[in-house]
């Protein structure tokens, strides 16, 4: 099983997609995004970054670059 099968790149940074969810779950009555609720959801899932793709939020975890120790 490949743990990194759901990898997306944004601004040359690799992210593992933890969850994809429709944006409408986080909209206020005036159609603005409720950032507080979104932030709590991201924290609950264990993500550290949110990307938007079409009508979905991608809750992601940053994949750290490898460091070589000599």
C-alpha cells in the first residue's frame, strides 16, 4: 500500500491529501467561508494546510523534505 498515493503539489511544496470535502459545509448564510469552523475541522483531521480545488477543500498534511545528515 502506497501511503503517498494522494499527493498534490502547490508552489513546489508536496502535500498529502487527508480529506476532500465540499465547500458548502463551511459556508455562512451570506456565502462567505466560516474560517473558524474550517480551522477546527482541519485541526480535528490532523491537517496543517487547506487547498481549494473546484468546489472542494482539500485538507492536507505537508510532506517534509528529506534532509541528508553526514
